[in-house]
C-alpha cells in the first residue's frame, strides 16, 4: 500500500514538472510533449518497488534493433589507369535498387608501400606449437587493418597429394621471404580431416608466418591430434564422389573472413576441383555468393603446376586396355577430366573478381596476382533502407558527382540476408516457394541426388529421382507419445530454355519406434519420386526442409535424357541403378504421398512385384550386403527377344579385380516399351575394401553391337 502511494505521488510530480517546463520553454513544447508522453507512459506502468524487483528478475527487458550494414570496396581510377585519391564521402552517390542511400562509413585505404626487409631464416627446430583458431575481428576503434592488404593463404590438404602440397608450401615460403610488401598482412588457413582451421591470423610478422609454414612442411611424426576449427564438411559417404566438401570448406573460410570489412584475397591451393554435371551446382553458387558478400576474391592456384601428360596417361599408372585405346575415347576421357578439374577453379575466380593461376610451375606468381589485384581503394558503407531479410538480389550503383569520366570498380550488387525460421502453417508454403526462387541457394542441409531414365515408349521416358539426406542432420520431435520427423520437399524441372516442365510439392512424415529412431542418426533418409519427360536437356532444383528447425537444403544439377531411338552404333540402354536395398512399398520411410498411387508405381520400372529397388545415390556399399545391378536394354524393332549377353566388372585402377559370369538374357521383352530387363545380384564379401570402377558391359551378338557404363564405387566394412 505504501509503495502504491509513493508511485502516485511520483506520477503527480512528473506531470507538474512537465507543465512547468512547457511554460518556461514555450519553444520546446513539441519535444517536451513527446518526452512527456514517453515518461508518463513509463510511470503509468511502473509497479510498486517490491513488485518491480520481482518482475525484472523474472522477465528481463531487452530491445532488439535490426540493421543491415552494406560495405563496398571501391577502386577509383582516371582515364590513364591511375588511382584517384583525396575524395570524400560527399563526392560519391550510392543507390540500392534506384533508392538513394546515406553513407555511414567512409575510409580510404592506401596500399602503396615498398617491400619489407627480408627476415632471417627460421630454423625448423625453433617451430612452436600453433593452436588453430578463428579470424579475430578488431575491436571498435582498432585500426590494425587500416591501409593494409589482407591475403589469406588457404591450403586444401583433403584432395591435394603430398607432392603438390609441398610445392604449394614452398611457393608461399618464397613469397613471404622475398616478395611480401610493407602493407601486406597474411593469414594461413588449412582444410584437413573435414575441418577448416586458422593456423595463423592476419599478421605482418614474417617469422611467425614462416614458422607456421615450416610446421606444415615438416610435421612432427607423433603429431596425431585432429585439427581444431570450423566445420567444413565431413568425409563420409555423402562427399566421396563429389566436390561439395571442398566448396563447403571454401564457404566456411569466407564466412570467417566476413567479420573484416576490408577487401580480402583468398589464395586457394588445390589440385583442381572436379565439379561434374552430377554434382550439386547449388553449393557452388552459395559459395560464390558468400564470397561476394564478404568482400573476398578467390585466386585459385593449381598446385599441380604445368602438366604435360602422355595421351594415355603417364608412367604413374598401368597401361590402359580395351577398345578405347584404339578409338581415342580413353585419351579423350583423360583430357576432359583434367580440364573439368580446372574449370571450377576458373569459375570461382571469375565470379568473385579474382584470377586463376593454371598450368604454371611458378606457384608464387598466383600469390603475386592476388597481391597486385588489391590497390588503394575506398571503403563505403551504408545501412540499407530495405531491412527485409528476403534473400533477394539488390543492385548497387555508385557514381562520382564531379568526375563522371572516372572508372569505378566495385561489386554491382549482393544477395540480402535471409532468415527462415519456423513459421506458422499459413507461411510455410510461401517460405518454400520463396526459397526455391532464390538466386542465392540455401545449403543448411546436406543433400545427395541421383537422376535416372528409362524409356516408356518411342517418345516418353520415366525419370526416377532419388534424394538422400543424412539422418544426423534431422531433428526428431515427440508428438502424441511417438517419435517422428517431418520433411517437406519442393522442386521443379526446367528445360534448356528455362521453362518449367514439371514441379513437385511433397512431404514425408516419418513415425518411428524408439529403437528405430535411435538409429536414425547413423543412417540416411531417402526419398524418391519420378517424372515423365521427353528427350532433352534439363535442370532440376530440389529443396528439402526439416519442419522442426526450418533448416533447408538445396540441390541443383543438370541432366540429359538421350533419344535412344536415334542410337545406331551402340546397344541402346537405360541408366544403370546400383543398390543394396529392396523395400516393400508399404514401408513408411520410403513411401511419400506422391508415390502412393497405383499409376505411379506401375510406371516406375524400379518397382517389381510390390518391392521397390532403392538406388544407392552415394555409391558407397557395405561388403556385408549383396549388390543389385539393374538396367534395361531396348530392342526397338524386335517382335521376340533377341538374346543379349551382359556382365559386371570391377576395376582397381587399371587392373581387373572381379568380373561376373556373363549373363545371357533370352526372354522378358516388354511388348510396349521394347525393354529387356537385365538384373544382377552379386556378393561383395571377397573384394578388399577401397575404391573401384564398376563397369557394366552389354553385348548384342546378332547385331554386333555393344554398350558400356562405368561409375566409381566405394566398398566399406
């Protein structure tokens, strides 16, 4: 009661104070009126002294303000290519999507400086242990990176063989000793054992940098500790035969560098990045977009140097055999594989403003390129007037008011941040649709996909799509006493002209028993569906969302459906499916809503007698389980089955490790599709663990034709 009386007296005093102030300062009435409303509102809801303390302890008061600072690095040159200095923020005009922006951050970074003095060589015995950490952002007001050139040396040790690693380390050592300049600050990062580690933060201390490199070149024999740092991607079955692991590691590295507003160059040492048509293009796009947002330019360096291989391979591999040696296909495959490994390096550089160093034995020149690319520049930052975190692309235009002839080099736009949390039921559909249309893919969940094709008739093909998600990345929720997990799917298939041909919206509600749920983290979840398409080139974009957390994964890839009616030189065959699973169609884990209809099951050639053959997707197989091989051969003009002979071969390198007995197929021709199924079931128990090339050979003795299919596989315990 006493506390309430004090509160009333305090409110009365505040009203009196406001009245007196307004009389004494008549010109400040509007301001005082606004302040009076705020203060009066605060006191009207002010509880008693004892109650106030209790409420503040139970419900702390917090204020959240959402701002989005956009930082641009702008290089300004005159018509002769010389840097223009001395400009101020009033000389620049910045617009975002044609809306004028107010410049809040403005700095000039001068990077002109002579080479630094060469340090004394650091003895190997003096190397100290280095603790991996993170890139440390400077505290407010700290100018340690002002007028400095930031170079990050990133060594990919997961896919780079030791000779190439040593060549890259020596190139970095040479640069630090002889070509490092006064403005340069260098960080050393590695990717090994699935972890991105910062071994040395940005520094101009040459001795510390050389000691870190010496530790990499001459590691301790008893140093078996796992690296510590940010998670890139694991080396499990989902990343054995694709480049998602390398691209995700680069994504992690640029995310570390984003805390520094200055312009950065990341020199990426690797023995190529083998991005094929079956890999996830969404991860490549997400990595490039993350680098653009972080003001990072990629400068990839091919650590293999100048490669001049013999047409059929060098002396490091056995002599190849088969008809491909005489037809030229073996030599062409080697050349194409090498070129593809460099294409991704070139794309990373071109899309982020960097430059790739390829086919050059002087790897130090790649670091020099990154050094020379960063000249004096202006740092311009503004708080965007568009605060929506919708992930959409926003176009930026920066101009000079008084010098229109000057050339400005800066990024032309960026993808806004995106926040996809758990939504209400009415917003979930909109969330998935917007995520599907984003130019900046979301890659929070790991997804693997396999696309196959089977001919239905003279014109149409059935295209089964199989998606695999690690169970460890999903969340189980208890609902009604049962453990369950809900996954939403959305996707679309576009043709070569960008027209949407097919689309998909589905979900899988997996209800599991307790003992089965405990195993979910150790095994993946698979989802499959299918489309009917005509021959041609297509692009599929597929999204999966964990409904419990809102995390989304994206997979995008291109595929081709050949017109088998025009195949004259070879035996026309479908895709080859490798699997170790046959499941009942009633199995809830694999039976999504879209596939429950009888028509969908009848059109799917992977469904036989109520059981569905589940493609492996990752092509990682256990020796303890039998391997199923399934494909179809097509005899277009036959009225009865024309005998075919087929067999499966496993190659270890260029040596034959295993081959099945030739299978002669004399019946089973489908009268409508003219498809002749070829089925194999073989035991892998006698093969040693490791990587193989699996080849399927189909021979037509009557027509004297053949067909070959080959893919890498991995055998695990």
